[in-house]
């Protein structure tokens, strides 16, 4: 496959790259006022472009972030986004060239992992990305829901500016407690909260308990038609919800379920273990409309990533890792409860780096991956040992869409 001319883009080329990306998603170029905001999210050195005869034909970019891993540590994370190839240049290896340059560039810059959201599932596995977290899409018939309990604390509506400040503070405090969450960059808040509050009817509500503010929910109500047919119900979408403890969490859900003139409450991107249906008098009012892949994780620096997380008790296992795009990751790793060492020993389980990424946060076990023929089992007893070591205390979840 030809290697196209790929390089880091100059600031003067950011707008063309953004236009190309939007075009690949079938959107028109951003108007001038939107571009002003978008421009802030392009950081020097982080956007790549592929050129053919001097013309930009493909691009990818990343936001600076961090990923929380099992055990409480955080590692550097490049949140990869705005990946696109011009429609008249697809399936000629342009993305592969961009990926080669981006993966190499990010690893050289010291990033430990990269994460992304995939528009289509067929694209990123070949570059070493594996599905590492999942989310649920909930649809709740509000009038049928009949919550079983009443709020224990106080939930208040707050305006956009103070709401964003409180939400950011709570998010930064609470999110790293869960493996799979990522740090948000300033432009994430500017787009998803500030602009959405000003232009898109986004509302923020903050919960307070005995020790002050301890959770928030961001939501949006799309008015429907109030008539007997219910053809177009008024819908409340929960866009972001974080709570310090179970009490705050329940109050925030009870608050949104209690808002009048709403027929349906939807929540996109929620954790798979969130017990919303258990709050309701009629659990069938809460329908799981989808369980989908959320984080696509790329371990850029496998030794650093394996060393960053903790492991549960158990006997050691030797993993043999394959990585064609970043071959320095390839080799044998002895994973034990007290740490990870690179060894020359024969591997007991052999797997590609995307499969290791899927198991890394603990969302899926090695046994499940082996059953699906995603790894080679050299030593049968190794599967149970790997399962025990990588077992997650809590289901990993990201909760930040980008
Ligand atoms: C997805 C996209 C970036 C791929 O770019 P591309 O330059 O066509 O990809 P490449 O030619 O380098 O493809 C490399 C391999 O991936 C496969 N592939 C790439 N995109 C694919 C897709 N959408 N579906 C199935 N296979 C795909 C190619 O067939 C090729 O396989 P091969 O190596 O076996 O021949 C491009 O199609 C695009 O811009 N799509 C619209 C925007 C989009 O979805 N962006 C991603 C946002 S997350």
C-alpha cells in the first residue's frame, strides 16, 4: 500500500482540515462564528494531514486528555477525533498512512494510550484499537415509570455559567474514580455545555446533600405535541449525569423523572451497570434501546499501560503481544498481582494489541475473548489466571462523547 505524504498540519491549514472532516461526515463547512469556537480545539502539533500532489485528502486530530485505569491511576490519553478522508480518495490507503503517522507521533510524544469513538466498527481494529467500554441507551416511559422513592436531598436548576462551573468541578472530582473515564478538554465544555446552554436549550441541575453539592445532571427537553395521539411526545434527554454517591445519583434521576409535561426520558451513553430500572415501580417503563461500543482503546505504550493499572490477587500469567503498527510493543509480558515485567519466556496466551486493549480495563474477560477466537491459548490454565488478575472491581465506563 502506498504511503501518502502525511505531516503535522500548520495552524493555517486547520480550517481546511475541519472542512474536509465535516465533508466526510456529509456536513457543510462550519460558518465563521462556529469556526471561531472550533478553532480553539485545534492545538498545534496535534492535527495530521495526508497530501496528494500538494492537496489535502485526509486528516485526523486528537485532544489532550487522560484515562483513568483500574486501581485509580490516570495515564496520558490522546482523544482521537475528526478522522476523515475525502470521498474521492477513500479505499486507497490514505487513512492507513494517517494512522501510521499519528500512532507513531503520539507514542513519540509520550502518550500512553489513545481513545476514540468509531463511526463504523470495521475501521479501527486493524490499527490496534479494541472496544474497551460499552454504554446503554435508555428510553423511559415517564408516565408509566412510577418511581418507588422520593428525593432525599435538594436538586436546583442553575443558569448556564454557574452551572458549568459547578459541573466542571464535580466532573473533575468524581469521574477519575471510575476506570474508563477520561479528562475533558476546555473545548469540550465550550461546545457541549456553554454553547448548548446558550443556543440549544440545555439545562443544568445540581444536587446538594449534607456536605454540599454532590452531583449534577445536564439535560435537554424537546417539546412535542400534547394531544391524545402522542405521535410526537415531549422528550427529555439526559446528556450528562455524575454523582458522588448512590443517594445523589437517585435524586438526580428522580428529579428528571419528575419534570412535568414530559412523556419520555431518554439517556444516551449511560453505564451498563446503572440501576435505573430498580428505581421504578414499573421496571418495564425503562427499555434498554441499545448496548453499544463506547471507548475504542489503543495501547500506544504497552509496558507503561500494563504497569499503570493494578491487578487482583492471583497467579501470574505470561501474555505474548503482537503489534504491527508499533512493533516495539511486541513481546512477552509477565503479569502478576504485584506488577508487570517484560520477559523472554514463552507466552501462555498470544493476542493482538487490540484484543489486549479490550481486556485492559476489565470489561471483557480473556475467557470470553478466547471463546470468540480472538486470542491463541498456548497453556489452557492461563485463561483463568488472566481472568482473575484483570478482573474489574467496577464495570469500566467513559461517559464522555467526543
Ligand atoms: C473511514 C475512512 C476515514 C477510511 O479512510 P480510507 O482512506 O478509505 O481507509 P484506507 O483506504 O486506509 O483503508 C484501510 C483498510 O480499512 C478498510 N476500511 C476503511 N474504512 C472502512 C469502512 N468504512 N468500512 C469497511 N472497511 C473500511 C479498507 O477497506 C482497507 O482494508 P484493506 O487494508 O483490507 O484493503 C473514510 O472512509 C471516511 O472518511 N469515512 C467517512 C468519515 C468517517 O467515518 N470518519 C471516521 C470518523 S470516526
